[in-house]
C-alpha cells in the first residue's frame, strides 16, 4: 500500500498525530532521560516530568471538536500542559506550546514559514517565563531549533522540521560547553534531550520516516535542573510577593525583567502584547510596582505583604481561616503535615506534583486565602503556576519558596491563621529561610560533587542543597552534616527518618548532639521519605 503524500502544511490533524507520536517517543525515552543526570542519587526525573506533562496535554485534545484548527489545537495542548505541568521542564514545555498557539491564531493551516515563526514564538515565550534563563538548557536547544527552522522557511515543511530537529541535536551536543557542571560530568542537558525527542517525533509525522534515537550509553547525558541541583544554596529571600497585570508593549519587557531581577527573585513574566502577568518576590514593594509603571500600566495589583492585599472574589468561601497546601514525599511526613492542618499533595523525586494537583489542593482547602509550600526546587515553578490559576478564580494565594520539608515544618510551626494574611506569610517565609536544611543519602552512581568525586555506594552528606561530605558510614556522615550546619549557630535540630525507618541512626545522632551540643533541642519524626535515610533541619 502506498504511503500518503507528506503534508505541506500543519493543520489540526497533523498536530494530533504529532502529539500522539511524541507522547509515545517520550514514554520510550523517559527512563533514559531520567538517568541522564549528574546528580549522584536518582532524583533526576526530567523525562518523567516531560512525559506526564505531555500526557496531560494530549488528554486535553479529547475536548476539541472534530476538525479543530491549529490554533485551537495548540491552545488545548498548551492549557493541558500547564495544568499537568510537572517540574520546571513541564512548565517550560507549556510555555513553548502557548507561544506557538499565539502564532497560529485562527489560521486553518500553518504553512512552512508560519510554522517556523511559531517555533520561534514558542522559544521566546519559554525564555520570557524564566526569570534567569541559563544557556546550555532546554531553552537553548529550543531556540537553536527555531533559528534553523527560520532559515528554511522558504522551503517545504519537511525541510523546516528536519532543519529544526538537526539543529536541536547539534545544540544539545554543545550544552557541556555552556554549563560547567555538565562538562565536568561529561553529560548533556536532560531537558534539551527531551526537546530533541519532540522535534524528532514531528519529523516522523511529516516525512513518514522515524529518526533513529541514541541509546542511553550514547547519550549518557543531561542534568535535570543541573543548576538547581548544584547551586541550590540557602536563600535568604524576600518576604513580599508582588503580582500584577501589565499593559505594555513587547519592547518594554526586557527592561522590566532586568529591573525586577535586581530587586528580588521568583520572577515570572508571562503573556504577550498587550497584557502581561508579572510575579516577583521582593523586599521593596514600591520599587517593584514603579518598575511596572515605567514599563506600562500595571493593574489588578496584588501584594502579599504588610499592605492590604486585594480581597478574593467570585467564590462563596468562608472569610475566616486560612488554607495551607504542602507538597510532601513520604507517608509519615504526609501524616505530620495533615496533623498540623495542611492539605497534602503527594510529590517528591520521580513523582513530582503537577500544576493541576496543586491547584486541586488549593481548592480543597475551601478557603479564600491559601499558602502553598512546594518543598523542593523543582516544584517551585509548578506551584507558582498553580497559584496564578487560583488567583484567576478569585483566591488569594502565596507561594513560600521552601526547598525542603524541614523548612516547611519550620514555617508551619509559626503559622497563625488569626494573623493578617500578609503578616502570616512574612512570618512563615522568615521561619523557612532561617531553617538550614540537610540530609544523608547514598550515591547510586559515580558523579562529580561539590565535595569531590563520589562512587556508587558512597554515603553523601547534603548541606543546603550541596553535597558537602562524602564517606562510607551513615552515622559518621550524619554527624559531620549536623556539625557543619550548627557551625553558624542553631537552637533546634529536627531529624526526619526515611522510608526504611533508621531509628537507630536518628538516635545515634541525637546522642551525639546531647554530648557535643547539650544546649540544642532536638525533635525526631518518622517521615517515610524515599532515598534519604535522614533529613535534617537546623533553626
């Protein structure tokens, strides 16, 4: 039977086939991408995050009528991806799809030139959504693919998609030259590898020929959020969250992002001309709003600070009380947070919470005012995306950038629903920031760490997100970690045991503290978290 002629333009049917083929390809490559990780413990789950995000996007296609146009199809994929986004890579993918949908508009078909433009707009949307874009990541790979596509925009569709896929693979191979952590480990970026899988799937749909995929041995690659893994140092961050819509031209956005990045962190500027959605954590609320005034017209301003925030509307929810949502890995920790009054969303390495799951948790609190504790760096962007969705529904939501469960426990310890919302957020943020976090784990692979090269089976001590100790005994490494954490002072040490119990390990650490630091109080909890025999917090 003869093959149908290759499509000369992208329509809704082509996009449906692309989504289906890409989902299958990501499922096949998921384990490989997860393993393409410089982190010496199996926390790298970029492949899983991308696969689950695209799976949510494909499910959203089921709500479309037959014969939906490309813009409508890409819009559904984008919305599905945003609500199903897991990890930073999932959020970035949703933004790429959103930018492409904006280019498609209400066109019935996208010719090669328009498709190349859509790829470029998708790349720009992804860059715009990241506060501090880093070269050598999936952002770079997507951008280089779009640039190559633009060079072939006068050709046929096959030429455009093949050029994009070839350029993506070339850009992926260069990522170790752009990120030192990748070069030292001899790997390429995991998110960039995922972009290559997506573009290769489009080549298969358009040309009818599958692109051979390298095996894991050939692409012993990728750092899932490498910068977060190796530069996740303690953050004495701002205590104010500022959000507003901004009517401004595209040309004003670069200067706005530059100004706000100097004022604070957790910066997200998404949308498109003429209206943008701005979110930032700062110490000086006035300067953050002034930056918006200089760029255009800010409106619907929401400040989580000592100032009054906008009252929630639309939902008939009780005025009293306040909800807290916490992303948690481990049944023991889940029970602990529930006892403290939080709504628990399951998460953690290998099973990151999605935007939709966190949003469902926010809604489940049945409160107008909600505080979200993401509890790991890779869930922060997802939590912020969920908060933005909840604000559109009339809720007032603040995300406290907790990067470990022990920080969330410290924040919950000072939570007081009787306080004003702004005051409670400030107090909980300060408590989280003053809690140093550490832990003990076992290396599952050879890797370069801040403490040197580790081998399989080495015991690793973590202090504030960095590997600070390498040893061969869990108890010795745990003592070294807690001693380092107490080097700058501390009054309370919280110890959380992992899935295998480790009660004897925790008791030995407590005896060490009673002997060497009798002035320090200790608390021990059964957390049940995987992969980390002990989590340690110092306040």
